């Protein structure tokens, strides 16, 4: 029931995913509103309704959302994952509320300090991951280092990158540049079992300099909104120039229409699905608040991939393994106790 176009587009997207054989869909929401939509999309045989009459407002404060979450579609959906009745939850609703409700209902993976929103960006030679993209506005250096570990696990499992390159977003490529937060995070990342390549700049994200780009949630969310605005601007400029051009311009546009459509698809969030909430003991995918049916279908694909590749388990292994921050902290605790 969450999202700017809910429940119509959410149900339609789930119906598309079910028709493609992506899994059995549990549609969590108000039965009176959802049932006719399922019938209209011809998906009554492939989807099951789990009745939840309440919904969390898009502008609700996370604390307020948590207090009444068990009555809402988001809270019920998270509880289905918690209780083992579902493998993943996808929501286009209030992302802050989603994080708060999922954190309370599922908990963090052992050794993870803070969950992070990992957004997949289109780039020249394939997708890249930027995290955190909004879950943690203020971050400690050790949290950033864990974001790098979690992002590396996701890139290997879901994007199929054998040895993902991890970079930290800073104001310059040189290791001496950056604020105290990024400098310390870089030092910590050097000690983790990931392929850390050092500092990267904002422009490097789209050049595939790194496969995993680490930053705090404040910078990451600004980058996300700026990128969306830039993509929309480019589309509007190209469309406007074609419409205002002469007959030869319009003829040329007809000839390159297939290429323009491919460019549009590469820049559209519809094609990249949702952003995983990494670090939780359950598979959670945040879809865009403006998600249409195609974006919802892509988000469900992302959820299926995360389940199949056991991203939660892989993150746990990396975070708790030798040379990680959690292991180092544990060793330091044992040393202090022995002393």
C-alpha cells in the first residue's frame, strides 16, 4: 500500500513478475482494494492476498511508523519474512519507515553496525553500486568500512563481479585528500578482505573506476537525487530539440529512435529495480517512491536474485571473517580481557 502509485501499479508489477515465473507473490494490503486489481491483471491464480488494512504515510516519521507498524501493509510484510513465510519484502513506500520497521522486525546481521541502502547506478561498462544512499545521514568511519564489505558481497553475488573494486567517494583521488571521516574509513578498508582501490571522485562513478562506491547517507542521497534530475534534464533537452527542429531533424530522430530508446532504458530506474537494504537479517528491497509496474517488476527481480545468491549469508561471512572489523574488535576485546 506504499508508494505514489499504490496499490494499482504495485499490484500490476507483482502480476508481471508472477507471469514471468519469478515466484509466488504475497500481496500485502487492503483486500477490498487489492482483489479487484488482481482480477483486472489476470493474476488471481498466481498471487495471494495477505490482508493488512493500514498504510504508512510517505511523510510519516520513522518512530511514528514503528509504533503502529503491525497494523500496516509494510509491517505485516516484514513480519512475513521474519516468520519464514516469505523470502523477501519489496516496498515502494516510506524508505525511512521501511528501514526502521525492518530493523526492529528482522534485526541486524551479527557484526553489522548499521544497515545501508545500496543503489545500482548505470555506468559506461555496466552497473555500479553506491552505498549508503540515505539510511544513515551521519556515519562513523567504521560504518563506511562495513558498507564497503557489504557492497562487495552484493556485487559478487548479484552483479556477478568476481573481484569487485571498492572505492570511497572523496574530494580527490589522492589518499591524503578528504575529511577525517573518509581518511579513517580508507585506512579501515585497507584492512578488510575486499579489493579496496582508494579514493574516487564523484565523476568516477559513471566511469566504472570502482564497482562499489562508498559514502555516507547524506552525500549518497544527494548524489541519487542529482543523478535522477540530470537524467531527466538530458531526456527533456533531447526531446525538446527534436520537437522544435525542422523536417531533417525529425527524420534523423526517426532513424535513431531505437538507439534513443536504449539510452532511455539505461538511464531509467525502471530497469534497475529497487535498492537492497544491506545488513539486515532478511532480504529487503526499497523500490522508488514513484515506481510504476515495470520498476516494481525489476525490484522483485532484484529480490529474487538476492534470495538465490544468499546475500545475507555472504555478508555475514565477510563481516565476521578473518581480517574484518568485527573480528578485529573481538580480538581486541579478548586481548584486553586477558590483560
